[in-house]
C-alpha cells in the first residue's frame, strides 16, 4: 500500500450493537479502502488505523477489540461478495509503518491465491511482471463489499 495513495477510503467504527458502521466521518478510528491500483485480486481491501501507530502492540484495548471485530465483518463481506472460500489477513507494516491489515480473497480454484503464493502474486503485480485485477471490476467489488457492510 502506498501511504500517499489518494484512493477514497470509507471510515469505519464499531456501533454499540457490534455492527460495523461505514461513513465518511473523519473522526472514525479506522479507514477501509480498496487496495490501490494495481490490485492483485478484485476485492482485496486494506483496513488502516486512522491515528498514527506503527505496531499492533501500540493499539489501545478498544482499538484491538475493534480491529478483531472489523476484520471479522470485512472478511465476511469479502467472502459474500467475491464468493471466495476464505480470506487471508496480513499485517506487516514494513514498507508502510502504520497499523494496517490486508484482507485478500482466497479462491480454491485460483492457485495464485493459495497459501504463500498470494504473497508472490502481490509482488509480481506490484513489479509489473503479472497483470493486476481489472480495476473497474475491483472498484465495483469494493462498492459491493461496503454495501454489504452497511446492510
């Protein structure tokens, strides 16, 4: 993820009923974005803490609880929309030292998304040696994911 990425992100928070609230509220603690172009797979999302923190152990107790709940809800939305069997969640914060997690669809029928192959896919797409997901399809998939979260 590019920290200078200008892609539009939706702010997310947890409501009192444990639902993910999706809004444009700048004060919300989390931002959910479609992975910036070039996206390896349609439906690949990035969840980022709004305030600055470099590592997971810097999260407050509330942020840690929110992270788990939001990841669960986003993973369910990604599975529902993309029809993938599972999602992978990764959190390296190496190139971009800010707490963020990648949520990627894992399709049984696509060997490029199985196990650590998804990391190779990511690297190949980022280097330009492999074609990315269709950008229009990726953006539409993200719209459907956010609609699912709002339901």
